[in-house]
C-alpha cells in the first residue's frame, strides 16, 4: 500500500491522502518527506542543556538520546499519537516486549564482548536488530523473564525505602545559577516599573506649562 492519510492540523479529524508510489511522487520528494519525518522523530524529548555542566557533556547526552530514538524506531517501540497499535502506533507486546528487547540486547552485547567486538563501534540500530532476532528465536524465554522483571519492579524494595535519597542528590550548580539569575532579572524588571498614581474622582489632571 502506497497511499497514506495525512492529518490536516488546522481541521480536526480531517485527512488528505498522499500517494507515495513511484509513478506519482518523484523520488526526490519522497526522500525529502522521509528526512523531515525522521528529523522530527529522532529529535524527540531532547535533554536540556541546563542539566549539564559542559557543552561536551550536553552534546554527548543529545547524541545518546538520538541513538535511543533510532533504536526505538527500529524495534517498533516509537509511539505515534493518533495511530492504533495495529497501524504502528506502538509496539506489539507493550512493556513486556520492551523489557524482553532490553534483556536480549544485554545478551547481544555480552556475545559481542566474548568475541572481542567493541560494543561502542557497533550502531545501536544493528544491536537492536540482533536483539529482535534473539527474541523472535525464543520469544517465550525472553517474554517470561520480562514479565517476571516487571512484576518484581512493581513492588518497592524494603531496603531502598529506608535510604535517604534526597540528601544524596547533588545540586546542579549551572541550573541553580540560572534560577538565581532569572529571579534577579524578574525583580529588577518589577523594580523598574513605577505605578502611576490614580487621579481622584471628580478632579482633572493638572498640567505644568513649560
């Protein structure tokens, strides 16, 4: 099927069909559409620069997020608002499948290390493809482990509940500085605005002649 209904953003519930067949849509236009769509999907939910002390750390976090978005796209985990599961809105299996793929990725990485292959030199997409192949080869095994893990994670750990996590959290100096500067700027702006005195009812404003 090469015809897809595209939502019209200014008219709720309305769509227009686009035919992506070779005889209708030029190849260059198809590539442009793909690139624009991929750009939107791969750059979703980007981290905020204020949360990272250096530009290098921020860029690394952004790239890691892009790789994660690409991995989710390859594995069918990307969510598309307005699409049902049967049309690709979300991955089959939901949370259990997501966890199964995570476990399979661990096995893939472990196998790579055993063979002397550096994990950082292999793309996240290829690792995800291999993980999907693992799950498809023995879905019952991975799905069973995934459901067990999800059941365990749903119950809070008694030991973790007794840890004072708040006092262990470090303050991000860059973020704190930005908050202080914003407050100072707001106060300065408020101070610069002088309220005009209200004229008494029944009186006319006086004018001073130069």
